[in-house]
């Protein structure tokens, strides 16, 4: 849905759309109706194009799923590094 923001002094009039607020700390507040469409998404890729800000939801990668599964088995990054080192030593 396209929207037009008309400004007069410090008043804002939103026509056909939803308003997102930029805080003094440069944080953008997304309307709940929009955020609900992306359950589980914590991060968005942000670009500008033609004077518009475009947000693209980033889903967790497959690598993140593998890390979580390994952690559930009690295997952490140091265990993986040790296994790789052991395997490389055997090849020589």
C-alpha cells in the first residue's frame, strides 16, 4: 500500500498507509500490523532506493539451525574446532 506523508509545520498527515516513527536515537518503530507479518524475524536488511527506505526481513540461516542443534547436544564451537584439527592432523 503506497502512502503519502503531507507535512505542515510540525503536524503530519498520513494518507493511505501506516506511519513509522524515527526516534531521537535513530530507531525506527514499525507498526504492529506490519511486524505481525514477520513472526520470528529479528533483523531486517535496510537499503534506500529512489528516496525510499526498503526493509527486507532476514530469516535465520541454516548454519544458525545447525549451531543450535549442536548446542542442544552439548557440542560447542571449541568442540567443532578440536574435531576439525584432529581430522586435519590425521590427513597428514
